């Protein structure tokens, strides 16, 4: 093996990987070099490779700052010595522990502890062995939940897009009808000054909220916006920001003490986020800069005198963005309380995006946490021959280790602060990320190993503390042993109707994995009605997208075969409906998914309502109205429609409260 590949492996890269077809693929040397350089390991010459290897070996020889173990297991240390160490438990109590040839006896108290020995301090996580589960929440029950895209929700108020007040109304309506949870789209902070940045999966920060989801009507500032079927973000966002500004100016005096307390609680992290939003608004308006990398150099460092001077001169703007965070948090808390008060055992299930925009708040204020010069995505596969570059970045595994995993812990806590569960998007990223040098093709990427065991233990710890269930999105090419590791931690996988097939056709409900949630679809897939009618095929060929079929006729012929297979699996007693007769198929599909042994069934509201169109079409920008579709009515009105009420009756009969 070449010295370059030895360096790649030492740096956590996989020079070889297995594709979706099971074939071994090799990463070209020039791609490895480009990625290694961006990870801080120069590799253009044999000398640079040798120096980089020596630096990694020296780093690995040092005692780790963070060690995690499962409760009841002995604790291995990076030493072979014996002696004594002082253990400080998270509750502040201390005790002496013996080290026997580098091993500490098991500690039967979970938590984030500290171990001090020979002048070195190690952060020690003793984690519960599994996450909090549906069985913990409601023993002996099978539950159901809708999933909603927050902006799509309507209320009687003429809002241009749904917000946390709309979410609270939806929680009350679904809770009153037997749902025990409500899964939601990501609520992460975006870029409020840039109305073109409305995708919930490319956030500025995952540790703060989308301030646009707050409700200023509580301060008498109501909307008179139209409520079209498609959200006009370019006009809707500035209009709502103007209402926030009006509310802020009118109520600031009476909220001053409350905001001051909120700022003290939020600390430096909240201040840096609000400062970023103020700076971003300033430079976006004056220069069109999309991210901090395009600001003048003096503004790149949050601690620079130039930035501190800007913050002092624009103190009111910074406070305004603090106000947006305060209001959003208040209103999301109201939504979770509404869910619980309506009888939901779990309440909201938050959605954690896989990464962040590198030009956002987190990248500006704590760039050492993140991969620099690398985007994350997916390797080439039969459905995406060129691979996928998502244009976002993720946590740097070495940065996590050096920070004692503080950024990851904060991210999980932020997601669970207002929820009874969490869905982790692209959960494979807990084990490995497909990283691509900025500006390169996705095919020029490689897998970067993540500290999987540490991350899984942190998730289990935070899940148990918050009494929140955990769902991992495990769709696609599954790494070896990944689902087994999920099962061991009681992290629920996702089983989606369209993918539950074998050589004999669609898998019967009884054979679905109980260690997963059952779903009719996701926001990225065709709705049941859209699939049955072939609407997704229409989009594929209308937009000239890639397809496994040679032409549209062949695509539709294959769908006709799939329709027959699905109908024979979900309803054998009645004749197969025509492609444009979607209602009975939606009914049968929901009954099919509800009857699985999965502890939780999650149904998109689009399927409950029998809608044709899906919220998002992956791989498109503005060719498809992604994240713009509204529901046809208020949630309460939708749920009283006879067809929707009948589907909910089916769910409650199969999964009784």
C-alpha cells in the first residue's frame, strides 16, 4: 500500500469503498490528496506525507480529552500504568478510583464525569446502553403520528406560511384525534435577511431556531398577507420581518428584563448568533454577500475590534435578532405543550438536518467545529451516477474529539429542548460522511470516518435525559453492521412502503421490522396518490431528469406492474383501482402500514389528505416548487373531511389509544 493511502487511513479516510451494487471502488490519488490537504494533512510529496503521518501519530499518542463507555463496562485509558485517579461525578461528588494497567473499574452512574490523573483531565461519559423508547413512553401500545412541513400549515389567520402558532393548532387537532406524536420539518435557524434561503436542510445553525416561525400576532401585529397555494418566499419573508420589527419596537420596553434574562441564559453562543444575523443582514443588503467568507476580512473573526465596533454601533439590530430567538423558543414551547396537553404521549418529533451551510452562523462563530473546504453529500450510485454534493458541511471528527464533543452535545440538546423525539437525517453520517472538496465533482469524494461509538453514546445519554425517542433515517446503502448498532441502542430505523420489497414483491406487514417506524413515505418521495397516478413519473420526464427507464412509456409500463404488485399486497378483496382513482389506494396503504408490528407508524399529512403532490423533489432547485406547497385547508378542517376522518379511524382501530 502506498504511503499516501497509509496517510489517508490514518486520517480516517477510506481509500476504498463499496457501492450500492456491492462493487469495490477506489478513490483516485489526486482526490485523496485534495481531501487530505483540506483536513490539514499536506500530502503533495513524500516528505509532506511523512510529516503528516508523524503529526497524526503524535496526536494519537496523547491522552484523549474525551472517553465514552457504556454503563457497567470497565473504562480503558490510553496508558498501561496502575495507580489512583480522582473521579468527579457530574453531580459534583468526588471519589478515588483505582487504575489497574490502564483500566478503571465500571462506574454504575451515568453522566458526564471528569477523571483526573497525573495532572491530566479527561471528560468521561458513562452512557446508558440504549435510548428512550416508545415502550418506555407507553408500554404495550402501538402509536401513530402524522408528519408535517411547518410552512405548509394553514390556520384561519391569513398567514403567507405556517409557523409555530400553526403548529400548535395542528398539535391540538391531531392530539384530539388519537395521535401520540407529531413529526415536524427542521426548525433550525436559516438566514432571515435572505428570502431565497428557505430550505430547512441547509441551515445557518442547528443550535438556534428559525426566527421566522415566531408569531408576532401575540403583540397585536397581525398579518394581512394573502395565503396562496404556493408560498411566495421572496415577498413573504420581508413582509413578516417587517411585522417582527414593528412588534419589537412596540413591546421592547416591557420585554427588556425578559430579553436580558434570555441573553444571560443563552450566553456567548446566543450573542454570536444574533451578531451574525445582524452582520449578514448588513452585508447582504449592501454587497449581496451570501456568507461570512465574502465579508471584508476584518469581519471574519467574531472577536476582532472591527466586529466589536459594529456590534456596539448596531446594538438595536443585534437585540432584534435576540428577540426573534426568544419569540421562536417561546412559541415552539407552546406547541410542544399543546401536543402534550392534547394527550400526546411523545409530542413533537424534531428533525435534525445532517449539516449546515458553511457560510452561516456556526461556521462564522465556531469554524473549528466544522470541516473546512469540504462539502458533504453522497457517492455515485445507480440513481445518481454523478453522486450528490449537498453544498453543506458537517462536524470535523477531530474537532469534536478536541472539544470534548461539546458542539454535538449542544446540537442534540437544542433539538430535544422542545420535543419528545428526534429524527436524525442521514443517520449514516454518524458513522461516515462522504466528503467532497469545494468546487470538485461529487465523484471526487471519499468516505471520512466519524467517531460513531462516542456519538451513539451521547445520543443515548441525551435521549434518556430528555425522555425522547430517537429515529435514524437509514434509507439507502447501509454500512455493514449499522442497523445492528442502531438496534442495540434502541434507535428506531425507518421502513418506507415503497422500499419494503423482496423478490416476491411488497413485503407483508407482519414481516416489517419492529425496530423501526413504519411510513407510507417521506418529504422526498412521491405521495401515495402521486405514486399511484404516476405524477412523479410526469415530473421526471417533464424536467428531463435521469431515469432507469429508457423512455417515459417504459417508465409508465413498469409502474403499471408495480401498481399491480402493490394492490395485491395491500388489498386482495376488491378490484384494482384505475390510476386516477387514488382514494382507495391511499386508504389501503395507510391500513397496510398501520398493521405492521412497528411501535410507531408515521404518515405524512399529504397522505392522510390524499394529496397528489410531494413537498420536495430532490435534485431540483426552482424547477419544482420545493418547500412551497400549502395544505388545502386548516388542519382542523382537513381532519374533519370524511375521507381523512375515515383514515384516522383506521389508524385508531389498528393502533388504539
